[in-house]
C-alpha cells in the first residue's frame, strides 16, 4: 500500500522540480521593469515653450509639473509630470476639470489618461483659463491628490 504512494510522490516531486523554476522564470521575465531613480529626459517639439513650472502644485505629493504652450497654434497646452520617486498608489488616473471650485466626485471630470512619470498629457483648450488636475486611484476608488492650475499666460 505504501509503495504506490511513494512512487506517486516521487513522480510529483520530479515534475514540480522542473515546473516550478520554469513558472518562476516566466513570471520574472513577464513583469515590468522598475523605473530608474533618475528623471527621464523628455524631448518636446521645437514649437513648444515653457509656460509654467512648479513642484509645489499638488497638495499631498511633490511632483514637478511643467506646462508647455504651442507657438504654432497658441492654443494647446501640454503638461509633463516628473515625480522624484515612484507613486505607491495603484492604477492612477489623471483627470481635468475647468472648474476652479471642483466637486470631490470625479465622475464629471475629463479623463486625460493613466498617470505615468515622464508622460506628456494634452490639456483641453480651456486649460489656459485655469482649473484642477486630480489623481484618482482606480483600485482604491478614492481621490489621491489634486492640484489647482491657475490661469496660464
């Protein structure tokens, strides 16, 4: 009775000895590469010029925010975010509202995209009049941080 069980266990351990390292290796290869500690260098088109730069714009986090204007059209506003360290909140989304006194609910706000360090976001045409930016954690379903954007030159 015990010999068949020992044979089955021996075969199971032999299969696991090969399968587990293969699964671990595949998982390590599939994960995202962590970001380096240095700020990424983002090249903007030559028609873009710096409107405003601030690292104290956000209420809870220190995120360097650079606002760029387009000299060809004079209307478009691009914003670049460079946090000094990786944000720990999961699934961060960036929202915009042109309201200077916004509601806490982001359902009426415009979704700009998934927040990532070094990514350039295009703000709506009314952004030069001012508004609010918000970081919303989709996983926690809560507002992580917000920033008041005053009238841009």
